[in-house]
């Protein structure tokens, strides 16, 4: 009986990733069979902030997107932009009745993930603007005046004070960084060189 059972255990399993376009065939990845073959999170830490409790895992998500990330890295992205706790992000959360409003205590985060969190909002200014597409599909490359020496990463989003214009950083050098905008009504006249953007406005 035992040998029959062992013969039924597969050596590998197939992980299928489907495209948004139904007519396309899925990408299939062959994984070695094991207890954690499907990359299910099992180890979490409870992080409490204001009226939310979050379950965050250090586990790196398999095939989540092009960047290697986990719950702590995504949580930092939201917190750096001032979006928490109104938006829960892609992790488990539970609301409580606590109405006390406080600043987030970074000491709650394990030390190895604290570098992803900004201790205070970062301000940048537009340094250069370059049009990189035709008239029918306006796309602009925006150069900002700060880089990785100022804690800028390719995960940060900057916005103007009125919230009408934002830029997602996708390339970072020591003293400058870059992002692409596809906003239909963008123009250098509306957002000229010197325009200030921040990760979070008070």
C-alpha cells in the first residue's frame, strides 16, 4: 500500500499563468513538487496601525509581477505615498474600532525591510522634459532632480500638490531619476521645468 501511494506522488507540477486575452495560451512553468510547490504563504507577522491590523509575509511572491517583491515591499509603496490605511493593498487586513490617529511606527517593521520605508516625504523638481512619441499618442519622459542618494527608488510615485499629475519612477541614477507619463493633456507649459512633486503632501 505504501509503495502504491508513493507512486501516485508526482515529481513535478505545472503552474499555468493565463493572459488577460482569453485567446492566448497560458504560460506554463514546471515546478518541482513539494509541500510549498504552489508558493502558498504560511508565515505572517501582525502589523497594527490605527484602525487596521495587517498580516504581512516576508515570502517573495512567485510570478506576481516583473519585480521581486513581498508584502512588506508593497506595504512600503502605499505608506510612502500616504495611501494607508484607507487602501489595504494586496495583503490581508482586518479593521478594528480604534479611532486614534497616529504616525506609523517604523519599529514595527522587521529591520531587514525598513530601508524600503521613507522616514519623511521626498520632494523633487522636474529637471528636463522629452517627448518620445508621435502626435497621436503623446508620451513624455520626465527627468527629476534627485536619485538614489536621496532614497529615490524605481518603486516611488511622485505627485503635484493638486494631485492632477503624477509620475512613476522607472529608472534611477545617483543624482537624477526618470519616469514616463501618458497623461493626455500633459504639456511642458502646464508642468514646466522646476515643477515640484512629492511622494506625499501634508
